[in-house]
């Protein structure tokens, strides 16, 4: 997975905002004002920090050499994924989806409904 693919995938999520609050090479993706992904654009290969369920975070670190405790983050809840190594593209996308979903679920129901309108009549 290339850097541009990684960024495009994060941008494709509903109601995402992005910015550079930590410097001009650290791209931060938020939903509902909360961070779900941090991409280091200067690193080669690219790295992305993703929120994760604590048990799953540990399991992913055991399975993949290129999943490490979250750099500059709460290591219980965040992983850093070194993209392009032993983690397949589909798995990186699944981890992004999980991070996004964890943040959505942490938002108040009213905020969730405003960000992601239901398809119910």
C-alpha cells in the first residue's frame, strides 16, 4: 500500500476532516472532532497510528512484525502500522475501519446521527 492509497482510504470515510496540527508532515484524520488516524508522511515506508481495542492491539502486534505500540500514543489503545511490510493492504484497511468505528461509537448518539445519517425513513 502506497502513501497516496493510505490517505485516499482515510479520506473516503464518511464525515472525515483532516489537518496538520502536529506539523507539516503529520496528517491527522478526525471524525466528530476525534482522531482516528495519524499518518507520518515523511517516513519511508509510511506509518499510520490507529486506535484499536486493547486485546486486538496486542494480538495484532503478535501476528505482524510491522505492527508496533502506538508511537507517541497510549500504547494500550493505539498501534503504529508500518505500511508496505508484512501487513497486507486489506488488513491495513480493516484496521483503519476499526479505528474509525471505535471513534464513531465513542461519540454521543446525537453526534453520531448528525455525522452519519441513518437510511431509515
